C-alpha cells in the first residue's frame, strides 16, 4: 500500500463522518478528499463508506480498515515523536519525589548528572508521604518496597541491605547481642511508616529460632531521627546500610548480628505510563539505574 495520503484522508473522514470537516482538518477541499477516498476504494476493491445525500457511514469493511489504519497511524506518529525526542538535547525542569533519606544515596552522584546534563533543572522533593505523581505534578518518584500502582511504569534500582546498629556506648552498657533471642532484653528503636502507621518489621533470618519479641524504647516516623536516636544510645536500630555507612566508618555506630541481616532492600524509579519518555526523564531514569546503589 503506497497511498499513505489516501489512508490519512480516509481516517479523517471516518472520524468526522464528513468530507467537508476532513478537508478542513487536512487543508484541502472536500472534493479532493472525495477523490482520494475513491482512489483508495478502487485500489482496495471494496467500498469503505455508505454515502447518501444526508449522511456518511462506514461499511463493515470500512470499519475494519479504519481500526487497522488508525492504529497504524498512531504508531507511526509515536515513532516520529520518539525519533524527534531522541535527537533533542535533554533540557528543562524535572520534578522528582524521593523518601526523606533519599538525599543520602542521590546527592553523592548528582554532580556527575549535572555535568552530563547541564540543561536539566532538577526539582527534588524529599518527603516520606506517598504522593500521586500525576496530581502532584511529578515527573518521577523513587520508592522502596513492593510496587502496587499498575498505572505507573517502573525500573528497579540496585539493591541495598539493612543493618542492626547501635552506639558503642550502649553496647558497652547493655551488652552485645549474640543471638536473636538476646534482642528481647535490649531497647529497640523502631520506625513507623508515615503512610500506614505500622511499625517496620525487622526482616531477620531466624533459622530455627523463634522471631524475637522486640521492646520498642523509642518509635520514629523519620529514618534520620531513628539514626540520631541510635547514635545517642537509646538502643539498637534497624536501618538501611547507606544511612549508617558514614557513622559505621567513624565508629559512631557498630553493627550487631550481621549474619541475620540477609534480606535485601529494593528501591525503584517510577513514572506515569505515558507512551514515551521525554529526553530529560529518560536521561534521569537511565542515570539512576546506572549509578545508584553500586557502591559495595
């Protein structure tokens, strides 16, 4: 089929059910539209429209041809837009929602992103509330855990792990737990999810041991506050390794029961399920998948 102009004219007429309106949309006369449709019908050997002096309707063959042609033109348009977007320099404002502790894993790699894409302006919202990307006007979000919103596209970022950590002064005072059962005698600093109000479970490899009954000495709905409380000696806390990393390096915190902390954590980057990504969003998605959580 080499009569692409005829197909475009046919789709316009099928949508408007009017040669005149189709001609206005295409910038040609109704007569020219009619001739184009006649040539298309002749080449196909079927009638596409029932015509009377008062109305135009699709024939059964015309309806089938319209469904296929409409889908084909949509795919052609998407391909053209995608190729055009690929040729553009990523630029413009990009709004991204992240958890409050997201700055700890994102900010260290942002200078490299800014150097690669100097024309992208990042607007970062660090907040533990679960935002609606479309209603909130966000281009993307980085979230942890299971993904339940099927209206969003997603790509997994690199995994991280959780650690059990405490201040050396607390361990000197209360003792170092050697088994999971020992945790029951310790003060625990727990995290409460702001969105659900539930306490974060400590995902520990128990083996043949029964899960410990934890005593919450302090509950926080902010991970930074949880780390601060643990550093101050309130008790043992369960936190992401990237949150504890610098405190572990300086000796402000020490880990315990490392062998029980096997379950990996997982962040993903999500965005609204549009047909294609803008150049700036694609650049950010590809960069985060390439660079985040790659440090041992």
